C-alpha cells in the first residue's frame, strides 16, 4: 500500500506567508498605527488641558465673596484652628503655612505659601472659606469633614500666617553715657 503524502505547503500557508513577507503591510497594521497615533494625540491634549485647568485662578461664587467671618480672632479660636491645621493641613502647607510640608513636593500644583502677604491681600474671608470648603486638586474638600465653625477658625489661622509678628513691647534702652562722665 503506497503511503500518501500531504503536500508540505498548502494554499492557506502560502497565502499567510506571502502576506507576512509583503512589502505592503496589511490594513490591520496600518489601522493599529493610526489608532496608536490618535491615542498619543488624545493623551497629549488631556495633559495640556489638565495643566491649564490646574493653573486657573479660583472662581468663587459672589455669595461667598461678601461673607464676613462671624468668629472673633480670639486665642481659643486660634488654638482650636491650630489643632485642626496640624491634623488636616500641615502635611502639605507646612507647620507655619509656608507650603513646605512633608507631602508638599508630591503635589502639583504645590501648596500655597500662606505666609505671603501678597497672596491674601485682595482675598476676602469668604473666599478663603470657599477654598477650604470646596478644595481643588490636589487639596481635598473640607465641607463635609469639618464644621462651618471649624472652617471659619481655619480662616482666622490662615489670616494670622500672613500677618507680621506682633512686636514685643520692650522698654527703650537707656541712652548710653559717654565713658568720661
């Protein structure tokens, strides 16, 4: 009984091999390249949009701009705010509000330097309250984490960071007398 042999190369194998070796790439490869380029373009557009959005100024609703802090800047309010600040804010804004906390460099944009008087000179208490309440990436919202009084206390503390240190009342030194008198 003669042994029937199968031909080594069938038509299907020849077509696949010739398609792989062709100088004209198949449509699926061209389509994949086009999709890859479109994906890169989309990622680029999203990164640019994100950078633009991060650097936009805060847009505070008018009803917040005119709010006045109902709390007096007392020592008890400042002490309460210092505790909240240490728990919630110091890791980014730093112990003294200079934007140099241990986690500050991990965020973009960097946390604000709250000691800069130019930063807060044209900002109302209501605007600061809004920023604390609503947050903006990377800063979280504190609207549901803190009470309204706690947020107002933080407004007092933020204001105190940009104030010049209180001068110590020291008596004037007596006038020096010349040594020969």
